[in-house]
C-alpha cells in the first residue's frame, strides 16, 4: 500500500508522522471512496486529471490501464499548486517510459524551471476530448 498524505504543520495526523506515528503503527483503512474507475478493454485513449492528493487514485488507474494494455494511449495531467508540492515526479517518470503515454505536469504558480512544467490550471492543458481527435497535439507529447 502506498499512502499519499499532505503534511501540515498543525495537522492532527501528518504532524505526528515520524514521531508519534512510526513504522509498524496500527492503521485502519477504509475505502475505496469516490467513483473513479478504469474501463477495461476500452479501445480509445484514456485521459486522467489529478491534483494534490487526488493523484493517488488516478495513479492507481494509470498503472492498471498500462498493465492491462501496455500500448494504450494515455494522457495524464498532473497538477500541484506550487512546484515544491509536486511530489509525484518519480512515479510519473516510470509511467512516461511507455510509448503511448503523455505526461502533462502543471503548477498553478508561474515558474521558469523548465518548459516541460506548465503553469496554470489542469483544465488549461486538456487535450481535445472528441472521438475524431485520437491523440494529443505534438506540443503536449512528453
């Protein structure tokens, strides 16, 4: 199991990680919650959009999609408010190794670290979602 926890200085749980809560600590897991799911054997492109801790369920769907169909066309738009909050880059690099996967990283705050990292909202970088456009524009490729 992988946990995606936003650390808050005054958080009831996250502030105790590493001090009161350590490896081996008993936890209770409930879920899944929400209605995100993967359409198995879907012949078309899969577009996933995630922000913050919403990355966890979308990452699970992306991994399942690629495991099911390694040649699947998948577009994954991943957003964070600040560049420092963009914690999922290592996971995205593993996913980007697949030939038909496009990763679009987005941060809300303007930045000039890399042209790969887009600024704005995730919806600003959505590909067309019509049946006639099967792939994203070349500018959106890895």
